[in-house]
């Protein structure tokens, strides 16, 4: 996995800008589809995110999001970066996660909505939803999706990740539970989803690296990582998030303790569904901000 410096990033920005015009028309399934291509993933952390206690600072969360998107797109100004992802004419569904014990932080939901509105999208054409996406009129007409959720261990799929976040678009959720949910990549072919995702944001503010029982939150097994993972390739973003979880587990348990069940769906999204890359050698990891105990 390549980690690049700020100086190296500036050298590559010109090349990124040249390809920026292609961004809005490029479907999610094409990221890193070319042999030997690299998928860029931005990891940004800020040690002051929780300076006020257990609630993330909204201003810092928004700044982290803007800086990550600038680095991802190669743009220098946040306004230009967001305009390269979302068009004023888009109808935008922000697919959040409402699990009551560890939801997508409202600070991220509201920051994403504010950025979409800032591009010029009408407020009536923006919605934040999870379990009711199929009944939501904005999601029914959506031309663009933003996919965001926190990273945590999961009793059925190993981890709850961006690839799993779209399961509520399915008619029958149990169809995607076989073999440790290895078939989650097929969700990207659903008509409500296919080719619409413009951005993936995996929230690593306080990820959970272990659970004691299904569908439970364990404060003992979560920690203030104070980070975001942002990218266009959901497989690459999930892959980096998984590596962070695995590294934290090794540190905590003092041994290599694999997830049970294993997170098969991330590798399968690469090798079976060709949605992106899970191969660290093909992931360009850009690390910004606080680097202590980043685990990658």
C-alpha cells in the first residue's frame, strides 16, 4: 500500500485535474477496473475532533471532509472539489446508516447535505435516509448517491462496511446473507444503485473492532480513531478500513485473532464482482493530519 507525501501529491494533482472532467460520467464499477490501475483512498484524522468530549466537533468534521475531498479530486478549493462530484441538476440521496447504537454521525450527514446544497442542488432534491430509501421520493428519482456509514464488526458479514450499506435497497435482504454475506457486491447491480454513487465516506470516528454478541455495541471494543476514509472505489475504501480494524484487534488481543465470520464480501467485490480493488499494492493511500497509531 503506497503512502504519499504532500509534495508527491502536488506533483500528481495536475494529472488528476486532467481526468476530472470525466468524473461525473464515470460509473462506480469502473474505478480501478483497468489492469494495474490504482484506486486513491484518502485517510484524514484530527486529534482535536473529540476535544470537547464524546461528541465530534461539527466544524472540524466538516473541515476533514472538505480536505479529504480536495485531495481525492486534486482540486485546491472545496467548492471546486464538490462541483467535480455533484452537479446542480442532480437529485441526491445521501445513504446513511441508522443503527441506533452506532449511527453515521449527524455531523457527517449534515456536512454532506450542506456541501450538496452549496453546489446548487435544490433542497427538495436532497434526502438523507437509510431503511426507508425505497419509499423515499428523492431516492426513487436519484441521479447521484453518496454512501456513508461507520465501520464496525458485524456478526453476519465480519464488518459492516460501505459495500454492506446498500443492502436496504434489496427486495429481500436475506438473499445477501449466504456465505458470510460474500455476495454483497451484487447490490451494486440493483437499478436504484447501479452507476449512481459519486462518493464513499467510511466514518472512522470511533470504530468498533470487536463485538460480544450480535447487533450489540461494545464501548470497550471501540476507540476514538478520529478519522475518515474517503474514495470513489468502495472496495478500496473498505479494504483500508478492514486493515485498520484487523491491526487494532492484533494490538488489543496481543495475537492475530481473525474476524468471525471473516469479511469475505470485500475481497469478493474485487475478484468476483470487479467493483474495485482490495489489493493493497493497487491502493494509493493518501494520509492527512494526525498519524499517531494510524495502523496503516
